[in-house]
């Protein structure tokens, strides 16, 4: 790789404020805000709106729409096209 053209890659804490959950990983993202992590070191923190802890798909609270029932209800209400 060429030197000097890539962003710094280092430890960053991502914090899901809605679920009160945070995790430490490596990323090229930066932030002015910092947080003291469990290991006693201070890392930049990036607040996210949604993560695997609060996303409906991963938590099992996702709703499945009944599209077949909606089509049948529409056909009953307005009749089938011929």
C-alpha cells in the first residue's frame, strides 16, 4: 500500500444510545468525543442510532406484512379485473 493516502485505522467505541449498549472495535471513523472504556483506556466514541442490539430484525420484533391477505382483501372489495 502507498504511504500517506489511507486514513488512520484504530480502536473506536460505537455506542447505541437507544439500547444503552457500546462495543469496542477498530475503524477509520473519528470523533471529538471520547469515553473511558472498561480497560481503563480512553477511546473516541461514535454514537449510532441503531445497532444489532436495537434493530428489529436482530431482536426478533420485526413485523412481517401479510401481502397475500391484502391482495385478497383488495380483490374482495373492488373485484377482480378480467
